[in-house]
């Protein structure tokens, strides 16, 4: 069974440029998460989707970050414009259902470098 | 405020030298405590979930235990391939995962 797929794996951009990350969750998983992981730190939740609905986006910097999950499957996370402090690894995870302790399975992440 | 603290930050062991990693937490309404392993350049890989104090789970050389305030990940006779960062996370009452900063483990041959 395929795991969580993310692309691109690496991205280097100049500050003020836009960038987008894509995630395809494990087949059949209804809940999708985007996390940001800074160097030497654990992942921090940015947004959680239950099917197409964003049910927790309290940690998403809404002035420059946006996300969507059309049709309740794939998801895209966008940053516009990027700032130097956005350099981090962006992880996508999925779990089977929402509202319980189902295991979250992570993708390999996208390493973003903002110059 | 919910918080997860892992210690030590880094640990160096000789192959075969057993040790333990600590995860202390404060959380409102613990739903579960999760252990993940993360290799460089990869996403976290699930290891265990513990739900209540006194629970224990084992997988190969790893054993996780849980009390009301902390969890331990015991590594028995580690091998170089056990080298990785081990992340602890608690799930709060809203089913949100809160991660610690991890323990970087290096096992030397």
C-alpha cells in the first residue's frame, strides 16, 4: 500500500516569491494534516482537514498561507509571499477517520529554503 | 498550556549499551501518547501508541511505558540501525497532536 506522497521533495526560492506544496494521502484516509517542522524541533500542526472541511486552522498564518483540499483527497499548501522565516520542512500526514486516536502517517516532507 | 519535554536532547551509546529516553508531558485530557522515529530527510515513522498509565508496548529492541506524567522508551542492546531521532507526542482532548523536540540517538558500532 502506498504511503503519503508529497511533492516536491525540495524547493529553493527567493523571498517574496510564491511556493506551493502538494500532498496525496493514503487511500481511504479522510483526515489530512499539514505540519511545519523547524530544524531540531518536532512537527507543529498548521491545519487539519476532515474530508473537504478545514476543522482546525488556528495555527495557520492566514496572511500569507492558504490551503485547500478539493474533493476531499489531494491537498495543496501555498505560501505567498514567502519570508526567510518560512524555511522549514513541510510535512503532510493522514489518518483514517477524524475525532479519534487513529494513527497519523506522515509523508517524507518538502524541505523549503527561502533565500 | 499543553507541553511535551523530551530528554536528553542527544544520546550516544555503544552498540549493546541499553538506555532509556524520557518524555514528560502536561496535557488537558490525554487521548493517547505516541512515539515516532524519524530518520534524516524522512517523515516521522509510527512506533507505538499508549493510552493509559501502566500500559506497555514492545517492538523488537524497543519498549514504551506510560505513567500519568511521563513516558519512557527503553532501548535494549541497541544496534547502529537504531540511530535516529525519536519523537514523543501527546494527543489532547481535541485530538490534536503536540510533539516534543525529540531525542537524537546515535549508536556506535
